[in-house]
C-alpha cells in the first residue's frame, strides 16, 4: 500500500474526506484539524491500495489541492491491518499491475536530468567498459553496464511519448544527447593515454575473444533491447527496482559507446561504426518497448475504469 498525506487549506477538508470515504481502496483515514501551518488548514492522512492511488490523486487534482495545498505519497513496506487487506481486496485490479502515473512522472523526471552526477556516472561507466573491453574482461564490462544511469532518460523519453509531455522528452533526449558524447570523448582521451603509456595497441584488439557481442549487430540486438526496455518499464511501474539490474546488464549501450571510442581512437572505423549502430539500436529499441508497455497499461487502466463505472451504474 501507499501512504497518502494531504495538506488541505481551510474549508476544503470536507471535500477531500468525502473523496477518500467514497474510494473502496482507502483505509485508515485520519484528520488532524488545524495541524497545517502554511498553508493554514488541516492534515488528512490515509493508506491507499496501489491500484486505487491513481484515481485518488486524479480526484485531488480535480479539487485543486495540488495548487492550494499539497499531496504527497510514500511507499509502505509493511502494513498489518484487516482494514488494509479489505481495501486492497475492494480496489479494482492488482497492485503489482497498477501504474501510479504521477509517481512514474516524478521518478523518471528526476532521473533524466543531465546533472553532474548523471554525467559523471555515465562517463565512469564508459571508461570502465573500455578497460573491460581492451582487457577482454566480461566481468568488468558487466560492472560498467550496471553502473550506467542511461535507462532513466530513456524511460523519461518513453513516458513523454505516451503522455505527450514534451518537457520529459526534451529532458530525456538532452541527457542522452549530452551524456553519451561527453562520456565517449573522455573515453577516447583515456584510450589515447593508455596507448601513449604502451598499455594498448590496435593489434591487441585483434586478440579479444569475448567482446564481439559489443559491435556485432544482428536481429537479436533489437530483440534484447525490446525485451530489456519492456522489463525496465515494468519494474518502474510496479516499483520493483531490483529487476532494473537485469535490464542494465541486458542493454548494450555503455559497452557500445565505450568500444566505439576505443575503436575510433585506434583507427578501426568499421568496428567504431558498428558499435555506434549497436548503441542506436539498443537505445531506440528500449525506448519503443518501454513506451509500448506504458500504452498497454494505459489502455488496460481505461478499460478497467470503464468496467468499474458500468458496474457501479
């Protein structure tokens, strides 16, 4: 379940309480009169089944509480209550399948900004992947894939496509458009340094036995990208972040960017071009699959809402 906290301006509490009382997926409704100082008013709290949260938040927005007061939601890991169990049973659908759109927008929007932290993580991941590639170390490459933060902007772009939110698309696209070239430039400089120190040579790249997957583009490159993008968006919408680790390991974005820089620095232009193609295939495939999952979730939510209205009517 999720914990809902609403700061109600004076005179609006009755409307909020009525909305929450009418929602079968709500339990433990509590009102703290006069608890809010700025804006002055009341504090209303409740526990809401995940599958009912989106409807509750939409109702709060219709009342204008997000402008006149405040609405916050947080995850509850453990709830021991018969009333909570009854609320989850009464709410339509299954919590694991429910999409809380405001939560999703908040998560992807925050993770898609081209911040210094984002750029630093992506750069370190690319340099680490380059080291793993030139030393023929799959373990190091996998570590770089896990470290890479690129799925955040990709997910934000997918959410923006589905919701027609240009701000999310611009933010996610900017993070990718700035992050990867910067990381690849730093990786190229690192490769030049390795070459100058005698740690790397173009002939040494011919001896690599386990790195062909990075630049060998085939139909399964797209298949893996599609599956990873779908799994990544499912993990975000269901709040199961542990599945994202598998997504990071599956998508060949960071290794492709890193090896593209290494190959270009060493004058191996065919491998550099194929690596860049691998990067594009994985980014585009993951974004399209993530958007497809969201479209299906939205259609299912609308159908479920229509069925519920018919049953109530």
